[in-house]
């Protein structure tokens, strides 16, 4: 039977438990790092989308208020 991960070296149960706890801590740290990165990427995407929306509003020649009103009007009509 193939073993997963590191080879076990006749560890005592306490040593195996300690090693497992350390591995779990490392996994938790990796999850935290990945979660932080995901949050950063979502913020960058949101910022890029807001910039694109602002640019489209400016290119339309309408004011921000007119653009917001237009969006709200379309939402009320189901668009």
C-alpha cells in the first residue's frame, strides 16, 4: 500500500500526533493566505469594473447622476 506524504519513520504515537498538528497548522496558514489572496483579487476586479463603469459614463456624455438614474430606471423595468 502506498503511503501519502512523508515516509513514516517508526514514530511514537505522540510524535505522530505532534507531526500531524504541525501539518494541520501549515494547512491552516495556507488556507488563510489563499483566502487573503482571493479577497485581494476580488477587490481588484471590483475596482477594475468600477473604473470601466465610470469610463463608460464619462464617454456617454451623461453626468454620474444621469447614469445612476438611467440604471435605476432600467432595474425598475426589469432590464
